[in-house]
C-alpha cells in the first residue's frame, strides 16, 4: 500500500495542485472583461498586460506541473506569483466586514497552495513526470 501511494501520490498531488491554475487561466480567457474589471477595482495598473501575464503563467505553469516538465521552476514561479496576488486580492484585513471571513479563507487557501508548491520545488515532481523520465535517460 505504501509503495503505491509513494508511486502514484505525486501524480495525484500534481493533478490536484495544477487544477486550480489551469481552471483559473481558462476562466480568465472566457471572462476577460470581468477579470479586467476586478483587477481595475483593486487598483492594478496596466490591467491588460498583467491579466495576460497572469493567464499565461497560470496556464503554462499549471500544465508544466501537471506533466512534470520543469516542474520545480514552474512551481517556484507560481509560488512567487501568489505572493502579490494573495496580498492584493485577498487582503481580508482591509475588506468590508461582510467579506472578511471569505477573504481570509481565500488568503489561507493561497498559503496552503504555496505550501504545496514549496514541496514541489524542494522534492521535484517524482514519478510519472517528464523530469523523472529525463533523469532516467
């Protein structure tokens, strides 16, 4: 049982971790105007540029983690991306009282995701990944 978890666990972890970035990137494509408006409401400059960069980072980083190709680098990039994203968009301390609890949950969710990304940076994608295959060759 332990061997199977050690063998398949990293793949399942990468699938789950990458899902939020891939889905978020796709939603930015189909919800460009609402994403732009939300960023503008948060005081972001150069909204179109930063939205495009976020979309590309989420999609490329998410798929990179999913397949385990340059996974450590992608995890590091997404970790760094989540620092300003979390502070700017989930600043529960400045949110209206009705939104504070939700924003605190979203803030903590991002911290948990950053924890998973840090694990991936530290230990790599493990089995069922292009990176692992490259090491074997």
